[in-house]
C-alpha cells in the first residue's frame, strides 16, 4: 500500500511539474519580417504591433498575441489580407513573419447618390424621384508615399452641390505619436428641412440653392499606444440662407438671421479594442466628446454639448455573436440654432424602426442589442490574375436579431411632434453582408412601438459610426 501511494505521489509530482513547465515555456522573438508590402513602409506596419525584437512571450499565449497583432495591422485599412506566422530558429528563438496583400490605393470613380438623408426616405417618401440625386466623382489616394496618408477630393453636382478636400497625416513626428487631419468643404442645398411636424421633416425648396455652407479646419491627434487616441479639432463655419427660409423658421440661425459664422472646438478620447473595426465581433469600443460651438469671436452660436458611445462585442459560439451599445448625448444652455441641433433620424443618431421620423431633442439615451449567426464566410479566388489587389472577393453573411430602446428629451416641447419626450422601442431581424474593401450592406425588417413595420436598407452604417 505504501509503495502504491509512493508511486501515485511521484506520478502526480511528475505530471504537475510537466504542466508547470509547459505553462512557463517562453520564446524570444529574434526578428520581425514584413512580406508583401510593395508600397507600404515597414515602419507603418511595425507601429501597429505590440511585439518587437527581443520580446519574450509565453508559448501558450503566442497564438492569441499573434491574432491580436494580425487584427491591428488589418485595421489600418491598407490590406486585403494579413497573416502572421512564426518560424523557429535552431537556437530556440522565433522569427515573426507578417504577410500582407496590399489594396488598390488609387480610387477614382463616379458618384451617383441620393440627396435625401437615407435611402429609405427617398424610396418611400419621394417616390424614388431620380431628380433628387447627386452626381460627380470622388478621387481618393490612400497610403500616399507608403506612409498611410490619405488624400480625398470629392465633387458633386445635381440636386445639391458639394466640394470636399481633406488630407490625413497619421504621423507628423519621428516618434509616430502625433497626427494631423486637414479639411475644407463647400455645400449648397436646393432643399432644406427647416422644421418638423408629426415628427416628419418639412422642407423648403428653392429654384436655385437655399443655402451655402463653407467650413475649414484641422484636427490634431495623439496616439501614444495602439488603442488610445486623444484629438483636438478646431473648425470655422460660415453659412448663409435665403430670406424666405429665415421667415419660415426665424430660429434656423436664431433671431431671423440669414448669415451665421462661428468657430468650433472639440476634444475627443477614443479607446478601440475591437478585433475588426469595419465589422467587429469581439472587443470593446469607447468614445467620449466635448464640443463647444462659438468661441466668442462671433455672437451667432453659443452651444456646448457632450456625448459618449460605448460598445461591447462578444463571441458566444463558433459562429454566434452578441453585442450591446449605449449612446448618450446632452446639450447645455438655451435653445440652439435649428441647423446646429442634433435630431434623432440622421446619420448614426437613430433607433431602428424609426428611420422615417425626425425627433427634435437636446438630450437622448439610446441602447442597442443584437445576436448574430454567421451564415457564410468565403473568399472567391481568381477574379483577376493581373492585379493581386482584385484577385479575390471575400463575402461574409450574418443573420441578426436586434432590439433598440431610446428616450429623447426636448426642453422646448412642440405639441406638433408626438414622439418627442417619449420612449422609443424597436426590434427586428436582418441580414448583414460584408464584402470587398470592408463594405457592409444591411437588409433589415423592423417593427416599432407604433405597430409599424418597415423594410430598411443601410449601407456601411455601424454602431460606432463617427
């Protein structure tokens, strides 16, 4: 009996020591090699890695670390594919090899888009009127000089006019911490929503253009590490409207004015722990902003607001995912000019099921939840044997179920809008299609608390949309 007990103790000690050794095994990175970057500078890719030559990592953690670094390089938006592998050296160290396939960085293509705030409004409320469209071209040069700089030139004519020029420098210092964005724009709109009745936008249409909008400014970014970014944005705005519009709504610029100009100063903090920025399935995202419109140089605008957005994405099975999002916004002070106010129903400010409505507010809380099942994840090869940038087309499909709740507070309550100061609830089922160059097409069938149902199409719109 004593002999048996002795052997059991020896065996237990051996197994425990073996597992302890396995848990404590380390590898040392001797070299990091980049393969496939014909245009992109090595330093741009290396900046996104949180490993470096000489680092010691646990063997058991190596796979997770390499996957995280793979996603960080992919999130640059410069590559169609990114893979990271290790090669073991005779001395026990490892070489890390990053394989990338670069995208096509020059994009010049014609534009044909809608003048309305979303596809669904144009399709239903304006009877798919082809005259309510904008056309022109956009020229984008990504990865200028292989330094991940971005140049954008955007011209649009037709129902409205738009000109945008922007240039983004991800790094302007040797330490690659500080970045700079420059932008200027000019807009002219033939039709303007100047108020809302029954929570639907009421428009004024001019025979030429009802307004002119000009803006110019810059944003300074500080990204000391991979996930945390601080930014300061300052912008100058100069807007004009026709007399009739100021008469229809004297609060459009406040006090019946037809001209408006002001400076804006905005601070933003962003934490990005998502696995894939374009369509995340795991990780955290947080963004907080403080925005002051009107800095004392002019008396046209004096508005201060804060907002925050937080999202959590989780994988709960091999191809099942859940997520939750909370977005809050609060404006301080007296009533702001109508053109600077935030209204639910525009851009990312909306609850599903209420895309057709406009809800005036000074504050709102919006929460969103989903569960998704990945139906398809394929990569079609052989589309182009000449350009590897177009050699394959990836397609992912996700079936999703979602629900959304919102409450907005309008301190200047208007009896003409029944949804103001009310809880909004919507839910539905949808299909997300994620494809070439991170484009996302969402087909959704939603139901709201008004017992209305709607089929909605969204393009490249996610919770963390800026």
